[in-house]
C-alpha cells in the first residue's frame, strides 16, 4: 500500500517535518538559556465555559482548560492593567504540553527580563477526541473558532485586569495554532490587534490528485471516536480534519464525511476542505487584514510548510498589507521555544498598545 504523501495527508501531517511516528505528539523543543535576573511569573489553571462548544455531537467538553500566565508585577500593582496575548497550540497536544514545548514559564520570564513589556499570556486547550479542533466551527466538534474569539476573550476581560481593547490583544499560534491564528484573524476582525503565525499548517487547498484512496481506506473501518486513538498519526489527523471541515449530523457515530468512500475520492468533501484553506479565502478578508497593527509569519527552512507560508506572505504583500516574514534555520519544532521568547513576545511588546507600560 502506498504511503500517504505529505502533500496528501492534510497539512496537519506536516506538523512534524521529519518522520512522524504513529500516534506521536509534537516533538520536544530546546529551551533558550535562562536569562539572569528574570522575575517569576504566576500560572493559573482555570476552566472557561464555552457556550459555542456546548452541545457538539462528538461530546467535547464545553468547560475548557485554560492556562493564564500573569506577569511579575500583576500582584504587586493592583491598579495596573495589561495587554493579553492568546497563544494557540498545535495538533495532537493540549495546553499543558504546549507550555512544556515553549518552556513556559521560563521563556515568558526571559522575554520580560530582556525588555519586553509585561503582558498576560493565555493558553487555551483545544484538543479534541481526534486530537485537534482545527480552531474551526463545526456541529461535530463545536465552534472552537468563536470560543477563542468571543467566549474566551470575554471571560479573560471580565476576570483579569486586562486592557480590553483590540489594540491591546494579540493572537499567536504554532502549526495548527498558526492555522487558527490565520483563520480567526481573518474571520473575526476587531477582536485582536496583531497576529503572529509560527509555521502555520493547512494553508493550501488539497485536490483529488493529491489523495491516496488506498492509504486512507483504513479510516472507513473506524466505528467509534475511541477507535481513532489506535490510528497512526497522519490518519488520525484526517479524522480531525473531517470532524472540523466536513461534519455530518446525520452520520453517527463519528458525525463526519470522509474524503474517500469505498476507495473513491469524494469531490464534494474535498470542496468543503478546500473552503477552509486560508489561501482560498484570504482575498475575502483584505479589509480586515489591513486593520491589524502588525502581522508576522515565520517558518523553518527545513519545514515542509515553508512554501505555503511564503505564499501567504506573498498574497499579503500583493495587497500592500504590511507583514514580516522570516525563514530561519530550523525544522518544524526545533526552535519554537526560543522564538516564543526572542521573537513572538517582543513582537507583541512592540506592536500592541501598552498605555501603562513601564
């Protein structure tokens, strides 16, 4: 049986740029050196109720785990308010693993010690029964897109001392989280002021020529959500994509349509998947994208997602939308923690509004 090509196996398949092991989570990343004099932050673990996720067909919890990182001065300066950066994790991991991969709290403390203005960092958990929500809106998974853009923002603004204005909110994400940043950033204008996409996946539409029915045939034998846990990494990613982008409320127990049926590629399903590719819908959101204070995209030179990331940069450039784009020496996961400290948080420090900054 022919293996699934990286182009075929959903942009999600490229979450790990070297060989992905069956069922593997994203790789551990190296930590930057500890910054001398860094002051400790506080991490709170909370649950946030998501009305937009409640009632979904595959039983995803509406009460979502969220980690909130409070800056060193938060407890000492009760009158001070802070900008907020929402940082979205990738496929196959949740918020807790995400903090380990970007070495929170060390990287946040290091960024502040290196001169970044203090801000609140919010890390929501969007892992699902098939290992990833795609930060999309589906009756099968629930509406994770609006959970991030509305439910979560409202909760954080009402429970923490935030600067509750778009110009003081940032959205960032890695891999599937980078996809979520692009999607939410385009579809929910007026919520965030700046966007940072790290190695965003799933930007390009896929067509029938890129599908391998023989390799995907195993998906048709899955009879329950629990059985998806036994699938290899790439096949399970296909189920996550189908649950998010081709839901079917009349097709229990998975409530989704697969891109292959009886060994035949289904063009109508592929059309639904293509409609969720940011490079397919970016032209509809030019006005929204012009409204951001800053947009950044980065990707490793050994990352299979490099070409699509460059395409998104080029589309933004073609419309005169200012954005920074960097291809650095690395693969999909090798330098994410260091870049979170040395690039992402300084980016938001520079481009968000900090009326009470030091």
